[in-house]
C-alpha cells in the first residue's frame, strides 16, 4: 500500500512538474512569439516607409503626391498661396488663388496643350514640343471655391514624372473617380473642352449615345439645352420628374457660363 502510495505520489509530483515546465515553455514560447511578431511588424513598418516612393504633401486646400526625394519650398504669396516643390535639381512652383496663370502667354510655336479631367477638375496642361525645353504646367480654373490653381516648371526632362505629379493633384472637393484615361496634347489651347465639361458635370446621368438616367446627350436639341440650363425666367415651372428643368437650372445655371454651355452643345453635336 505504502509503495503504491509513494509511487502514486511521485507520479503526481512528476506530472505536476511536467505541467509546470510545460507552462513555463508555453509562456516563454508566447513571449518569444510576441517578440518575433513585434520585430516583424516593426521591420515591415520601417521598411514600407523607406521603400515608399512617394509622399502625399498636404498644402491645406490641396494635396500633391510626389516622389520621396522631392520636398516643399515655401514662399509668402500676396493674395494667393504660392509655393513649390523641388528635388534640388528640378522644381515646380504653384500659385493658388485668383491670379493663377492660364498659359495665355506661352509660345504656341514651342508648346503643346491639352485639356483633361484630373480628379474631377478640368485642367489645362502644357508641355514643350521639344522635351525638356520649355514650360511644363497645369492650370485649373475652377480649383476650389473661387480659386484658380497652377503648378509650373521649366526645362524639365522627365515629363512622365511631372505629368504623374499633375495627375495626383487633389482639392478638398476633388472626385478621384473622374479622370480621363490619357492626356492628348495638341498645338491648340482648348481650355474647357465640351467633352471635359460633359464628363465632370453631366456624365453621372447622361451618356453620349445611350439613354441612361437622362436621355442620350447626342440627340438633345440646342434649344433644349438653353431652355433647361440658361433660362432662369421661370423657376417655378412644374417638373415632371425629380431631375427635370428646375433641377438642371439650379444645379448648372450658375455653375456653367454661357460659353461653357455652348461648348457642351458643340460636344453633343460632335461624333
Ligand atoms: C442627376 C442626373 C442628371 C445630371 C447630372 C444631368 N442631367 Fe440632364 N437630365 C436628367 C434627366 C433624368 C433628364 C430627363 C428629365 C425629364 O425629362 O423630366 C434630363 C434631361 C436633360 C435635358 C432635356 C432633354 C430633352 O430633350 O428634353 C437637357 C438639355 C439636359 N438634361 C442637359 C444636361 C446637361 C447639359 C447636364 C450637365 C451640365 C445634365 N443634363 C446633367 C438627369 C441629369
């Protein structure tokens, strides 16, 4: 009996110590695991920060995404927000306010121009005909609230990089889903093409050739455009539908100028 008892006791003792060592092992394995996990995540955080090739630079009303080797230059502008970005070699300066430059003094012999939709804003772009020899810039007339915006550089050879920077420009109310696929440069300045106006303002409901929420844009008569958007004489006209005449007049009557409506009409007639 005694023997058995002792035997049992030692078994009990043995299993107790083995549980204890097991527990110890488990605890240190857990600590070890936590340390490994922590170092892995610190490594990744550290690494991802260092390998990230671009930085989002916030300038208040707008932000620009630029390569890591670029940094901010700041000046004090009068009546506008003036500043820039540089990599030490090339630099771009911006002007955000009322007096931004719309490229009207650029040499048409030496420059190419394009109109494009960048994050929902219609932008005029220019670049030199001869790579790296002239002005490369973007101008947005309706940037944010009443402000205009431009970002310009001179004699920069890496045009693709600069155009990528331009495409990253976002204002507080920018719609990042609205972008043209490619920028088509030509010899002529066409600041506000009907096509870009259409994409920014009307394409949510109208398609050029198909009926969607609204009727196909292509088939709409010139007079209808004027009546639906410009005519503000009778705002009490009863709408048949939610997005009828009064919706259009309210949404676009003040937003679009007569000239812009003409451009939209031209676009509706184009092939
Ligand atoms: C929120 C949706 C929406 C947006 C955005 C929109 N429309 Fe419309 N539009 C409609 C709908 C719906 C109709 C048809 C309404 C009806 O018949 O009562 C319509 C009708 C029209 C008509 C009248 C067509 C006809 O033949 O009677 C014109 C003109 C028009 N839209 C122009 C525009 C223009 C220009 C823009 C952009 C500046 C625009 N719309 C943006 C929804 C929209």
